């Protein structure tokens, strides 16, 4: 099939590559010329394991192209996926300006029947608004072209995006016409063989499924974080609690890892947008509202743990900056809040290192106030403490002997539970966890 993807970020790029990998003819459109240039040259502008190989293979097979020309991209696809960003606006709602801009361009350039598919995470009712914008543009042109708007939310996780896209848990299709449903079923036919559940529903339900899923996962993380905070006070071990809870098939062990709060490009903005929708329709999302507050407190609490254990400050190595491992995405990373709080005390000299997010981190952290290191070895020199903010695999290999050598009697703030308390304490280090 001829597929157009608008937006080549974490979702659009992986979706475009995935559709190409399934044998479709794909064109990806973005407004960022630099990104498109890099992609044309086979260079992935984001760090996402496996994406580089897919890019190379599909460029070589001529199944994927990249462009900044909206007309070219929009006239090409029989299916047009909207995968542009929907960041948070100043009131905490989803900022839909890029989605609407794309809709206007589609209306301005489309030349035949198209199925326009919202893959971006958009508030309930957006597909109706997109339909209206496209129709208005067509009316302005005096064109009577048929089109359908569908919703196909994306559930991939950064860091595992390729695997998730090629092997999803489920496909959700929100469609209103049989014609659109047929086209989407044909595109996703590859998953029928692997018996992936395909949920075909209305656009409103599809939009809600995405928000409800993300809000639920954010709630699960926040729940175990609060249990961990209480474990700290009463002398219980939150890791053992989570593990025993997770053994219950109704609960599952996933998303039950205590830490410094969730971050990333999705959970923070999607929980706020859902809470906002609840307020708008007078159906309060009280659980989600308190999750949002509790998560903010959790990031502060993580910083507070460090500050109260080091009242005179000191030299600290921050291990990991990205909001989770295997990505260079710094959006809403807990490291931002924690580092900001430490700097505010004016008592800490902070060294930082992340295996992939150094460049993106320099855009959001105060560049001149931190010492940027190029390796784990370098960040561990001349320090009094380490704080693990992202559980990258390479930090897991740090053993207690090495740490006690570089900072005898030093403090280990293991905010992601990658070390063993007993081992650290036996090496004379002071171990501080989050409920463990
Ligand atoms: N990142 C994730 O893990 C994830 C997972 C599931 C869903 N989502 C959702 O998918 C959407 C995209 O997220 P992302 O992380 O890929 O965003 P992103 O910011 O990484 O990428 C968005 C891209 O869209 C481009 N763009 C903006 N306006 C455009 C226009 N008019 N024409 C062409 N390109 C345009 C931007 O230049 C950018 O490259 C969001 O709604 C997000 O909530 C994200």
C-alpha cells in the first residue's frame, strides 16, 4: 500500500520504518529539514535500538523516502498517518496545533480518496475536529473529495520501539466507515497471522483507550512509589513487596518498580490531558489527578533523600540522565528536577554522565553548572557519592569494590535499585534506596 507518515519523531519514524518493513511504499514528511536530510543519508536522528538497521535496509530496498514537501507526501499516500507531537500547553491540555496544521495541509493538497489516521495521542473528539478542518479546506478549494478519518493510537515504548511496533500486544482501530476499516485491516494484515488482537471500535473509544492505558500505567508506578515511601518509614522492603504483589496474576510484576517518579514524553502530558478532559466534561479523574501530584512529589522526594543525607553537600556523580534506559529522550526526565534541586542548595559539585543522552541533556540542563563526563570511568573520579537516576545496563556492572575504591565510605543513592544493599554495605559504602 502507499503510506504517508507525517512527523518523523519517535513514533512517526518507527511507524514509517515498520510499514516499509512490511513491504509497503512509504513516504515520511517532517518540517525539520535537518532531520529529513539526516534520514535521507541513512542516519537516524534519534537513539532507538534497531532503528538504524531498519532504516538502512528499507532505504536500500527503496521502500521508504523522506521529504519536507507537504504536497508530495500528501498526494502520495492512500493512507496518511498523523504522527506529529501533541505536547502539553500552558494549561496542561494537549496542544493540538501540529495535528490541526497537518489536517489543513491534507485538506489543501489531497487529490483522491484518502484515509487519514491519527496516530498521535490526541484528546477524545479530535478525529471529529480533524474531519471538520479537512472538509473546510476542501470546501475552500471547491473540491468534493471523499475521505475518512480514523484513530490508530500507538503503544510503542521508547527504547523498545522497533520490537513493540513489529510485535504489538494489540492493534486499536477507531473507524466510522467500512471503507476505511478495510484499508486499515489490509495494512495491518501481517498481524492477523500472528493472532494479535485487533480491536475495531469508534474513534472516540480508540482515543480513550490510549489515555486510559497510559494513565493506568502511571498510576501503577505511582502506587508502588507511595508504598515504597511508606516502606522506608516502617522498615519494610518495597522490592520484596512488589515482587510478591507481582506474582499475583491479577496484578503482574510490570511497572511495579519504585523510583524517582515517572517522566518521558507521554505519561506526564497524557495524565494531565486526561485529567483536563475529565474536568471539561464534569467527570473528575480524581485518581489520575492525585497520581499527577504524587509524581511531582516523588521527584522532589528523590532530591530530598540526597540533600538530607548530605546536608553539607559534596561531590556527586549522577549516573544516567534520560527518563529511562535505551533512549536519548530527556523530556520530563526525573534527573531534571533532582539536579535542579541539588543545584539550588549551592552545596553540590555535580558530575553527570549518560551513555546516549548527553547531547539532549545539554539542551535542558544548565550546561555551565555541571561537569559533563564522557564515560562511567570519568564520572566516578573525585566524588563523595553516586546517584543512579537511569538504570542503563552499563551501570549495573559497577561493583561495590570499584565504588569503594573510588569513594571509600561514600554514599550510593540507588534510586533505580540496580545494586544490592548488602554488597554495598559490606564494602563500607552507605546505601540509600527508595523503599529498599
Ligand atoms: N514517544 C513515545 O514513546 C510515544 C508513544 C506512543 C504515542 N506517542 C504519541 O505520538 C505522538 C508523537 O510523539 P513523538 O514522541 O514521536 O514526538 P516527536 O516530538 O519526537 O516528533 C514529532 C515530529 O513531528 C514533526 N512535525 C511537527 N509538525 C509537523 C508538520 N506540520 N508536518 C510534518 N512534521 C511535523 C516534528 O518536527 C517532529 O519531528 C505524540 O502525540 C505522542 O504522545 C508517543
